[in-house]
C-alpha cells in the first residue's frame, strides 16, 4: 500500500494546468490570471476633489484664518461627473463636490468646515450658491486634490500573470473598464455514483435503498474549490452500467466515481479502470479512505483529440469520499487551475481526546478545533464511523495521526488539517 504522499504525487503527475480563456470579471473569482493587465487610462482620469468644499487659487488664501477670513467671489459649482465650464480668476472660487474634476485655474480645495459656508445657507444665488465665501485657512497648493493617475497611470502594468483573482482584483479590473480577462479555465469534473442501493434525491426511497449523497457532497466540493461539476448520475454495480455512464463524461477534465472500489464482490470501478485505461493504484495507507483507486481513462477532448483523463475512484462511504476529496482531488483541481499553493492549511493544536492507531495507517480524525487564548484545542466530533456524514458537519478540521504513531494522549500536540476557518 502506498502512502498519502506517494498517492498525491502520482495523481498530480497525471494532472496538467489547463489553458486560458476570456472570462467575465465576475465569473473568475479564485481563478489565475494568464495575462499581464495594462491600463489604457489614468485612474482617476483627471485631478479631482478629495473633499466637498471650494476650489480656489491657493495664493488667494495667504494669511487667511478664522479671525481674518479671505473672501472670494463664488462663480459656479461643479459636481462629480461634470466639468466646470468656468475657469478661476484671481479672487474667485467654485463650489466643488468630492470626485468632481478640479476647474481650470484652481490648485487647491478648501473643505466646507474651513469656510463660512454654514453662515451663508439661505443667502444664495439661485438655490445653492452664496455670492461669496469666507476662507478660514491658508491653503497650500495641492490641498485636498487627488491627482490624475494617482491610483493607476496610463500604460502601467496593474495586475501580473499568475495573480489569483479576489474581489479587489475584480474591482481594479472594473476601474480600468475591463469587462473580461484571460484566466486559466475552470476544470469540468464529471461525477458518477456507483451502487445498486442508490436512489437519486428526486425520487421516493424504496425499502432497502439509500439516497445518493456522495454525488452532492462531491459536486459541492468541486464547486467550493473552483471546478465545474458535471453530474453523471448513478451507475449500477456492473461494468456495463459504469462504462455506459462514464462515457457521458469523457470530455471532462477529470472523472470521479464514488463506491465500487472496496474489496467486495462489486468492486467494479477497479475493473473498469483496468480495462478502459490504466490503473496506477487502488489503495492508500490511510484511514478513512484506504480503498482509493487512481488511474487514467482514454477519452476525447471537446475538440475531438484523444487523451487520458485522470480518474479518481473515491470510496463509497460518505465520509471517506469527502476526506479523500480534500486530500487528493482538491490539490488536483487547484493544479489544473494554475494554483501554486496546493496544500490545505495545517495548524498545531492540543488534542483533548486520546486516539489509538493500531493498523499502521495515517488517521484523519474529524475534530472540532477552537482557539482559546493563543492556543488551538481540538476534540473529536464523536463516533468516527465512515458512514456518519453528520460528523463532517460538526468538524472544522482533521487531526492527522502519523502511520507509526500508535497512541496519542489527551494533552498531546497534534497537526490539524483545517477544513474551514470560521471567517469563510
Ligand atoms: P462501496 O465503496 O461501494 O462498498 O460503498 C461503501 C458504503 O458507502 C456502502 O455502505 C454504500 O452504501 C455507501 N455508499 C456508496 N455510495 C454512496 C453514495 N453515493 N451515497 C451514499 N452512500 C453511499
Ligand atoms: Mg458499492
């Protein structure tokens, strides 16, 4: 039996970074940029006001103070989104709102609080403008002015190839007027559940059957890590049935089956992998998740080109399929998406329950991890049976017990692979 690391290495060796595609900016959160993004404009495009106030010539305010204001004639007003048609002459000011372009002749904006604006409400030209305004401060040139290009200068590189798109990158792209961008495309992951006992959630549940939950937990995981799930449905425990369904997914970037890999009478997935492709391994030294098969299946791309598609045969047990997904499918999806950091975050925590490891496998135990003071503590979620899927809803981390560690005592420090951080 191979180790978790060896298994991951083999899987990643068969997985390639996908090609780029033009994508709407809101569709590419979490995707990797494959172009250097340059700006064709200055952002902001023009010098503009950082405050609501009066645009003026700083020279006209020399020596001004609250006790001896300088009075300027108000010749107009300019709001964000418009351009003042008036230029400032000596002794004049233009009322200006935040974001409005600075009128010609002005080199400074004095905010309302530093003027006698409040005293003048009511005594207005038209509705809004006072005839003159008293300025209380000696303004230096450039006061409260945001310079054209101060955020982004025209022609400069704004985002570089390899960056992962987050909300801030989406915002920056929008500020350049970009509606689409080149990113590595999302992998399409075909998902097939196997088992005579399975029924789809849209059907009534006959006696002796169970609902297929793996399709949905796996599809949700695919989505969480940025892939596109393609649900192939449920195959019976026969080679023909599995092959027929799998054929619907041969243009996907990855195939995932669940079930049919344990050493029972119906471990058909292994046979299918052997006959339809190449099997690389079929068990891993871990618990849960030992019956994990991996290989490649011959398929065709959308463009009709023959290729080998990585196929992960996850165990049928609902907990095992989720945990093996986190360990093996997640990094494969991230690699296909061009990500560099494939490891799930791990932390050290004090374990509050003892764990016994008597068969030399790596244990991944479901745990509730919490921070008290500056230290993390972890307790088990309860019974660790691989069929107890609700334990995954309680867990936010997996305690990792090494293969050669026979006993962990309460109070020992252990490694935890975090499944969720509370802020997620
Ligand atoms: P298998 O690996 O096919 O032997 O399945 C192991 C256990 O997981 C059995 O109890 C199955 O009934 C259960 N199981 C397999 N596939 C699913 C599924 N898609 N949804 C829920 N339980 C499943
Ligand atoms: Mg089965």
